[in-house]
């Protein structure tokens, strides 16, 4: 696996942490985290994520079909209505998590 932050830098940070002691531990960790974040930002800028619009539409269609197919079960009894509500809550959670990821 090709890494943006070489293992040698991680090992060097660990050694520096040992040598400098607990007083400088936060500074060493912060420095290494900054290098990792910088490498991740460079990678993200070089390879922007592809939009998930077709996947989102497909998920929405499948969700509606699955939820509608459970409607007869929900109409049978109070217990069925509870199950139907749980199924729809699950569908909503899956859709929100899928469509909300990566957006800030």
C-alpha cells in the first residue's frame, strides 16, 4: 500500500516522543497529525470524490418500493403497524446516512 505519510515519519515521531518526554508529547503528536492532515488534503484535492446522485436516486426508489411492499403487513394488526413503522424508520435512517455522508 502506498502511503502519503511514510512509516519512517511515524517512527521518527514515536522516537521523538520517547526522547523528549511527556512535556513535549502533545507537540510531537500535533506535528504528526498536521502532516497526516496535510497529506489527506492533498490527496482529496488531487482526486475529488465522484457525485453519488445516481446511487442516491436508486436508493430512494428501492426504499419506496421496499416500504410500500410492507404496507399490507402493517394493515393487519397493531403489531403489524408497529413493524411497518420500524421498517420505515430504518429506511429513513439508511437514506439519511447514505445521503448525508461526506457533506459538512
